[in-house]
């Protein structure tokens, strides 16, 4: 059983062509059509929490993981209603020390966008969604010392659980950059999984701290989305 885990960032009106990182912004209309297609094809969109028994092989079925990196406020406003409409769940990975802030790590590249506030995160949870960790500061772990990396990974889990009162079981490596030592820290910190930016689907028995994902970009039309999500297309590019 091969499971696609979709990777999104922002669900919003894309900026003009040529804008740096434009590919990370998927329009609400495109996102809605993608979720409708999955529903029509018989797939269930699931958060990482709800995907757990499929990743371990305890359950079988037509499922797709849905993840959002960074915790943009537009995920709540634009993605949540669509997910609820189709009965899907999703995981949004939060940068714990920047709740209520903005994507300042992109400063100078793109216009800064607001991240979810504490009340926004509570609304996300109330909608049946899941919260994961994306470190404390959106750190490049490969540039961090061992102690810094441990504080970014384990500290984020503690901060989110303390602030939001929920269990945080899943982690995502910022920028997709990490080493073997960081996957070990994630395991020791108590996470159940960690997702990467490596392309491809996952399967039961896959290393849970090296999970592949399938990027959905601004330019991903519906036909390509169907191919990426339902075939071995991404596996051949991993």
C-alpha cells in the first residue's frame, strides 16, 4: 500500500508571476478542486494523526495525507472550510515561537504573511485538525549545533503542547534540511513521525522519521495533481 502525503504551504491568491516562492501559494479554487477530485476518486484526506494506523500497516484503504508547513493564517481561513466540506482532516506544522507573528524567515524574499494566532490554532483544532511541530524558529537544522537543534526540535513540542493544550505527535524539517542526528532527536523527543521534502509516496514500514511527501505548487494543474497523487509519478523522481 503506497500512501501519498501532500505538502502545501499557503492557500491564498498567488502573487504575480515572477515573484520569488510563488509556487508555495496555491489558490483556494485550485485547492478546492483538488480536494473534490480526491473525494470523487474515493480517497480520504487525513491528518498525520489520523494517518498513523495506515503508516504502521494496521489499516488499509484509499487515503491521502494532507499537510501544511509553517502555520499561515490563510490555512485557517481558506483551507479549513474546504477540508470540513469534504470531511477531510489535515496537519499544520507550527513554528512555536512565532505564533501570531509572520514568516520572518522569508524576509527580503517575499511579502510577509500573518501566521496563526493562539486563538486561530484553537479554531483549527476545534475543526478536527491536527497540529505538528516545525521547530521553534523555522531553523535550518544543518546550520545548528547539536544543542540548538535539540532545543528547536524538542523545545517546539513542549511550547506547543503547553500553549495549546494538545498533544503534538508529528514533526516536519524546515527547508527539508536535516541530518541523521536530527531524525534521532525527533525520535527521542517523542514524535511519532517526521516529514521531509523528499519526493515520493510512503508505505507501511517506511522509516517514520524520513517520510516522503508530494509537493503541490501554484502551477500544479488538476491533471498533474491527479497523476502526482494517484500514481507512481513522484516515486520515480525521489
